[in-house]
C-alpha cells in the first residue's frame, strides 16, 4: 500500500508539472516606445580562453543598439590568454567594452561574487545583465528580459540549455532542462525559489538595496544568496521559461566535473523551504523506492513501474523542449534513465565525502 501511494504521488507530481508547463504562453510585454535604457553586461571569467570568444560573439550579435551597451569582463586571476582572446573578439565593437583585472576581494565577496561586486561598482547603467563565459545568449536576450522588468521587479531570469555534440553532453541538456521545468512550475504557482545566475537581469536599485555581494554572506551558490536578499527587500521576481531568453551553455566534459558542479548546486537546494525539499526528496528517491519494490513485489513489477516512469518523464521532456521551440530528444530516454540512476547514486556518495567545493581552479569550504 505504501509503495502504491508513493508512486501515485510521484507520477502525479510529474503529470501536474507537465500540465502547468503545457499551458499557452502569454504574449511577452513589449519594451516601451520611449528611449531604450542603457544596460551593463557582466561576465566573470577565469581561465576561459577556450570559451570566451563564443560568449562575446553572441553578445556582439545582440538585437540592441550597441551604443547603449557596456560589456564589463572581470578577469579573475586567469593564467591563460583569456584577456587577449576577449579583446580580439571585441575589436571594433561599437559599444563599450572593458576588461577589469580582479586582484583583491571586496568585503565578504569571494570568487565569482567578488568579480560581480567589482563590476557593479564601475557599471554606469541602471540595469545589470549577468552571464557566464561558457554561455552564448540569444540575440533577443536584452529585450526579452527587459520586457518583464516592471517597477519593483528586482530580478528577471531566463533559462539555459546545455548543448554539445556528444551523448554525455546531450544527456546533461535533457537533465538540466527537465530540472528547470520543475523550477518553473513552482514559480508559476507563485512560489519562486531561486535565480539563474548565468542568465539574469537585476536592477541597480535592487542590487544596491542588498548592499551588493560584498555585504552578503559568502556562498558557492552566489546567485541564490542574491535572490534571497532581493526578495527580502521587497522586490518582485520573474522567472522566464521562454525561447527568446534561452541561452546555450557549454557542457561539463567529465563525470568528475559534473559531480563538482552538481554538488555545488546542492548547497542551494539544502537552503530551500522545507516543503520544496520534501517534493525534491519525493522526486529524487524514486530509484531507492523502486529497489525496495523489486525486493518486496518482484522484479517484473519494478520494471513495469520503471517503464511507466520513463514514459511520464518523456511527456514532461516533450512539454519542456517544445515550450522553448526545440525538438525533444526522446530517443535519449532509455539511456537517460541509466544516466540519472548513476548520477543520483554518485551525488549522494560524493556529497557525503568531507571534500571542499572545487570550482574554476579554486576550493571553498
């Protein structure tokens, strides 16, 4: 009976999520007919010579008057040719482009948070757009996020899709978009829980109301820390699961790198409200309960439930990908089940180890 109730709850969670995401998208607001605002784009980079040209090429292609854009690149102690590659990629750019070498920490800020804190201090606009060096934003990015930046809305975030030519990369893409779909469901139900730090607009007013990253407690999930502070100051928030604000992210190239990335993200999950952690525990414990079902009811019953799970998850994946104008990679679903099982087990074990958080060549407690 307990098995029955668990799996009913699990399938109901995914089916309800597919229904919420499958509703017709509202038309995007149109950026006002008055003069377009000047905007600042922040990119934190550390040893990104292989990725930074792709990121900046996408920024140069933005559908926005370049004379109204300042691009600020924070070079966070790179030991490679990040700066030279970036300057070559932006040569002849009609907007403003500056590279700032980050050599000291501001207040409590460390790592990426410290870079963003220093870029915010030199920015000259009222709208800060934040992305990462491994991200390629769409040409509609600035207008797409600005359209939702109404008064008292402090943060607007888009979404990212992990892309790459290999099977491992495509599995990450399916995994990540499904996860973002679940985040969007919670947001659509009026309970926003986090922000997307590589695809974000934050108003200067909201950022300065928090005191900036230099005044916030250090966290390896700095975007979540900023999100909480902005919400605590009474600002609103918009999370957009829309094609015009979907950026493409480079994948993790090794299993070890993927584990370190997901372990870092789990720090944010551990700070979410209890009710949401309970939902995530329901979602994440599927394979553990499935193993118990196989022992208690037989392997055939467990395999039938597993097949049903793959079918329902495929339905959710179809909704997620179609909502952003992409073809759902349904052929990956059988392998995705094995990928998810391996990642779940590995993350549980990896999280329990007394390791520091490693990111961009640095370790953090």
